C-alpha cells in the first residue's frame, strides 16, 4: 500500500488488498446503516484501489455480515485492544 494518491485517499496496489482493508475496517468499527465504506474501486487518477461508501456493498462484506462472522471478528478486536491496554 502506498500512502495516498492525489485524491487524498489511501492507495492499495491490488483489489485484493483493498478488499482485505475493507473487511478489516469493518472488523474494527461498529458502523451504523449507511455509514462507513462498503466497497472498493479502481481509481482513474492513480490506477490503484480505494475504499468507498458509495455503490453496492462488496460481496465479501455481504457474506461476512450475513454469516455472523463479523461479530466474531469485532469481539476478537475488542479483546485485542483490552490486552494491549494492560
């Protein structure tokens, strides 16, 4: 991942990296409906991939939400934060 593109957004070299970042962001945060990034796209300016809150929800994110696995990832993240504080 590069720091940024001229759009000011984080840049990912590959769609798979951006998708992984999307799922990670969701595992670390509790977004309400209509908040947060929902998919990734290829940027016309830099040729890299970015997260976006516009458009249809990414299939992998839909699967994570539907399966309930996102709740498990969020719980693991909470425990990790607790251990880091101690």
